[in-house]
């Protein structure tokens, strides 16, 4: 389930495919991942253009092209990823779009469930995407964080997962952050004290810093993430049984002893 650290990792994967590589071919193996663009237009707009430096906001990856070309935009849904491969490497079953760069490398959009996908966007279309998103979770300072959450109705986990509030946090990150901050995920966001908000913001920074370095939320045994899928999961901090329920439609794991 790609979240901010995964997408930041995909951005770095793209960077390893070369500096300003030229698109020499495009193969759409499954048009089910195309969003608002046909295979014909994708080829016409991207072929022979060079890819500029990619950038990310939340869970969205933006890849500008040279000149007045459009921006290639990727969203990875639940199972998507980007891979940089040799052009000679065998195609995998879930490689949906294959972009050949400089005739030597493949940038492959790989996705099993196809819940999101690939699109082309003008500057205006990018603005519309960004208008629907909150600030990127890596850039939110403590005061801005307090303002974003203090008036939100509903549970704090729901607020953190809302991309229009803060962009980039998903299910695993939110559970990990709240566990570290010792805050119950069902706590109403607007009832959080200044101290609790400070603890959540600090935990968010630490979790994101480590996760971005790893390119994912790491399943360390000292983290909640590393225990949540055990048959009888125990809190890494106190050793007591973890609870599990659904919040905002997603499986949520917490420690009833540490997160009161």
C-alpha cells in the first residue's frame, strides 16, 4: 500500500534511470491503468521527449518533460510501483506500462489491482490535483499541524488519513505515528491537547524520516508495523496484546494500555 515513503522511493528509482533520459518507445500492456489519456495520445505526447527532474506531493509523483510537453503523473493506489530495468529484462505479469528510455532501460509501471494509474497533465490540471490536497506531510511544521487538526471533526486517525488535510499519510504510517505518540486512534481530533498534538507531530517527523530512508514503512520488530500481522500481536513497548478494529474503513491496530 504505497504511502509517502514508497512514492519518494519511486521518485529515486526514476532518478536512477538516467539524467534527463529520452523516451524512445512506450508500450501500454494494459490500458486499464490509463486515466484520461489514450495509448495513442500517451505515445504521441511523450515519444522523443526528455524526462526532467521528478517531484512528489503526498502520494502523487510528477514527471515533467522538456519544452512545452505535458507532465507524466503517477498514482500508485494500493499495489502500484515503479521499476527501472534493463530493456532486456523479462516483462513481469503486472507490468502495465513500459517506457523505454534511451533504448537501454525500461521504466515500468507495475500494478496488480489497477486502482489508480498513469495520466498526462498540463500545469492547470496539476493545479487542480494539488488544490484537492493538503500540505505534504514532510513539510508541515508544528503550528500548521495544530491548525490543520484542531478543528477537524471525527477521529484523529481519520483526520490524518484525509489527503485533503495532510497529503502522504496512509494506514500504516498513521497507526505507527499514533502508537508512538501514545494517542488512541479514535480520539476526536478537535479534543487533542496541545501536548498531544506536539507528540503526534514529533512522532510523524521521526517515522517519516526513517521510512523515507528505507523507501517504505519498515516492518521492524521494535515498531508497531513489525508486529501488527502476527497471529497474536503484542505491543513492542509494553508487551501486552494489541487491539484491532476498523476506523475510516481501514484496519487499525493500537495498544489499549499505551494508547488510552
